[in-house]
């Protein structure tokens, strides 16, 4: 965060100052929406959620060092009062970014955003100060928080941008206009809120490339026809990546190594080099290629990109996060989120990693699948059976029970159980897991199955 006085911030976001005795007081640290994450000299943004109202924590935030609170009403401590805290954060982030002018790399997609962001950050960090989205802070609140972490030394700003509905990416790119727009894929995530079809999802995701100026780069997945079609929506320079022969950045001679970790030859117009990923699952090749395409557009050599991809590791929790127990049980927490594409990729990676080990899948629901939800959950159940997974525990309401029913009806020998909630799933799984098992936990975040994975990992 660049140092700014409360008076200056008030002018930028059109705020009234309340209980402020020193308008010249400086905000020198980033903003936070969680009072537990406030840093001395920071700004606490008080947002009201379904269960918690940040205004109730304003006093604690200032006591812990916040210079002031961004709020919608006076809170008894120094505050900048605005009509809309989210809008004010966006205005402040846009103002700060205009003063700093780093290279902005924006990325979106239905699956793989966070892993790709983490990989790209690890490629760029050795060369120059890089700020990347923390966790999955990729929405109207999270993106401004990321931008406000930047300072005059920041050269690269890697911004994961999520789209729950049409117009979201137009709003986010209005705050942080991209120099490079990276689109990973088009899938069924948030499909119910975007119109119900993949073409509707593509229309929303394509807003990212429409935000580019002609001297920018659109980095597009050549293996996804919906993404490839976005080339027509921009006048920016196009870089294609994927396994297609005409992709500028592509993978050749891909193979699966020990512990289901993929390797491939990275081919770019500037050369080729071998990549041996430390991440699990063949789907990670696409994520690595996406990060490589951005790094190539920024001028890095194939050799440098490959070496850094090989050295890169997982950074974000809840995404194929592996825990080894003393009894030989391995628990994989992949429960940050789920949609049909990520569920298929996760289950296949889980099965590839298992080898001869006994397998237990604890699966919840996939949110926002609209009228096709039950059918898509049933498809997951059939895949569980086809992959030869030994035990399935389906957690939740009607949709996960469709997963269980389809797995059982397949007649391929999977033992099927159901649980109503996380607590019941933990109890059930604890009784079923045997020493040496490999356990996979996945669902959309609203099912709360990360708590189940953490409990099983500590058993």
C-alpha cells in the first residue's frame, strides 16, 4: 500500500470523516476485511455478511493498529463513512493502481485459476517484486484487497478474477485494466447464474479479453473451442497455448511420473525445455502451460520457465492438499470448490496417485448446476465406479445422494454410504478408513467438507 492520508482517501472514495481527530494520519499498510488480519497502519473495511457484520469489530481493528475503518456508518472510532464499502474499495484500488502502473496479468477460467496463479507467481518472483491474489480473493472485494497490497516496487500484479455472472469481469477489469489477459477454460462453474449454457459462460469469461488494448496480450487455451473463439473479441496480440500443434506455447512428449506427477517438453517460439511438475494429476499440464504462456509473453525463456515450473509447489489450501498420517493413511483435501470439470480431474488424479492402495472418496455437492444438477452428480457417481474406487461416502442432500445411487447402480463393486452432514461424514469415514488408505475429500465450499478433511487428517 502506498502511504495515503485519511483526508486523501476520503477524497478518492467520497467519504465523510467521523471521529477522526487527525485527517493527516497515514494509512501505510494494506486493507483487510477480516479484523484478525489487520496490520498496524492498515485500513479495516467493515463489510456486512449473512452471519457477521464487520462494523461490530471496528473497535477491535483500531485497537489492533488500524489507522481507520471504512464503514457505512459511524462506529465510535476513526472512520471513513461511505454509502458502499465494496464500491469504495474498488475506487481506492483503481486510484492506487493508476499511481503505481505495474504490469497487470489477469486470469480467469472455470477451473484451475488459483493453481495457475500460484504457478505464475513462482515463475515471476525471482525476477521482480510480484504481488499475486491471496488464496482465492478474486471477487469485487478480494481483487481490490490484492491491488492495495502493491507498492512502488511492485513490477508484476497477478490477479485471479472470478466471474459469477455476466458483467463481473467488466467490473473487475475496470478497477485493474490488464496488460495480459489469460483465459483457461470454459466449464459449468456458475452456469446457473450465467444463462444456463456453456456459450453463456464463454460470453462472461470473454469480457477479460475485451478489456485489453491493442498492445496487450490475449493468452488463450487452444484446446478449448470456447476460449479459442475469444480471439475474435479483441484487437490485442494473441498467444495460444495447449497441446494443439499450432499453439505458440505447447506441451509435447507428456508422461506421468512417480506419484502421478506429470512431465512434458515445454515448447515456445524461443526454445524448448523439460518440465517435471511437483503437482499431482495430468490436468496440471494445462495449468502449467497457461502460466508458461504468460511468462513467455513477458519475455522469459523456455529454459527459465521450465526450471521454475519444475521447482514450483502448491501454495493454496483446499486444492489437492495432501496430509500423511502416522498410520499410513493419506488424506487429500480438495474441498475448496467443485464443479463437474474439477470433480472429474480430481477423481482421476486421486485414482492415478493411489496405485494399489485402497481408496475412499468423501464427496459432497457441486453448487450452481441449475436444472442439470442431479444428472451431473449422477455422472460423478458413475465415474467413481468406473475408476474402481473402493468406498464412496456421499455427503449432503438430494444431489450427493444421486452420486451415491449412480455409483451403486453401476454394479462395479464400490461400497456406497451416505451422510447427512460433515459431522456424520467424519464419524462414518473414521470407522471405514483402514491403515494405508488414500482418502479424497471434495465438494463445493458451501458444503464445508474442508472441515471433514482436516478432521480426518488429524485422526
